[in-house]
């Protein structure tokens, strides 16, 4: 693993220079631009600045982290504590499914009669709450009335409070430190009152992930929108690639599961979904991991 990092750093310096400034709009097609212009929510790229120094700090924390603890919360906090402040500047270049999912959410969501003045959004396993920045204008113009940011990792919640809560105000952003599988978690809105629930790159870390989906469905109004994106193993993926990424992620308690996307399709009315492959900063360009994104609607 250390050799892989060294090779990646030496061989992909140019890749960093490209991806550090790459716009998520580069591959946007004309019909997507038209859909975005007419959408209720206005998606916009969010690309926190990064330096080689900040990236290497994250790489060190990711590849050489001493993950301790017996509970999920303990493991998360031991892994993210040293990199929480740099979390977003590195990861937006490896979480390729997240912008696709958020764009899809923006395409499909329409406010119900009782939320015309602004929707209620719950972002489960939110990390630092960076997804909010992709809808900054919708936060400011009232299209999003309130967002609840929920995460089990306290260092990431602390960043969410500082970067999102203080920016948009406590009346707009509520950060909840807690377990997304807890159906009675204090601070969440009442069941059946939420317009949008999202979860990105977290299902693979949640042991009882089906309970998380149950919570999402419980919170959503009938017809509410659910969006997810995550690493996976894809049906067309070579076995050697499946085994490599499955074992690599497992070392960090990240568990790829081919059942994730089929389960989402069975639990919600599918609006869009996709398997694809993406690169990582500082690894050779040919080392791509499979991911999916999904947008669905809660059945009436």
C-alpha cells in the first residue's frame, strides 16, 4: 500500500493539477443545462481549494490511519479526527457519484403544496455537510427552508456546525450528532414531513444499512425524493478488480456490496440510476473503482 501511494504521487502530479481545477460542469450536456435552468433546486459545483501539502496530509491519514475502537462511532472518529478540516478539499475529486446524484435530485424534486415556500431536506451521514454548498443559492432564496445534517462522527459534525450552521444560520441548518439508523433520534423532523433525503458515500460503512433506508422512508412524505451514491462492485466489473477494491476498502471498514443498488430499486420508485467508474487523486489513472448513483421516489 505505501508503494502504491508513492507510485501514485510520482505518476499523477499532472492529474492533480487537472483535477484540482476541473469543473463538474465540463461534461454537462445541453439538455442537462436546460433541465437545471428549469429545476426548483439550483445545483452548483462546490470545489474547495486544495494544495499538494493538504492532499498529502489526507493521504497520510487515509492510508496510514490507526483506526481504533470497537464501535462504529469510535472507528469513524479515530479515522477522521486528523483530517476533518481537509475532508472536502480532497474527497470531492474521488466521490464522482455525488454530483451526479445531487444533479439528479435537483432535476426531479418539486415542492408539494405544503412546501411551496421551501422544502425540508435531511442529509444522512452528512460528513461536514458539504452537500449544502451545492445548493447554496437555493438555501439563500428560500427554496430550501431547512436542512438537517446528521452524522455519527463528532469531528465532522463540528466542521458542519462551523462551515454550514454558522454560514446559513441555525434557523436554516440543524446539525445532529447521532446514528442514522436510530428511528427515534432526537432532533429529526416528524415522520412523513420531509421532501428530500440523501445519503452519499456512507451506506458502505453502516453495518445495518437497511435500517438506514427504513429511516429515510419513515422521514419522507409520500412522493418524497431519495438520493444515494456510493462505492460498489458493478455487474460488468472484472473479478480481479472486484476483489482488489473489496479487500482494499475493507481495511478501512468500508464494505462494498452488490446488493445496495438493487435494494434501492426495490424500495423506491426509480427515477434514475447508473453504474460508473472513477479515479482517485494520487493513484494511477487506470485504477478506477466502481460507484453508483440513484434517485428514487417514495411510493404513495
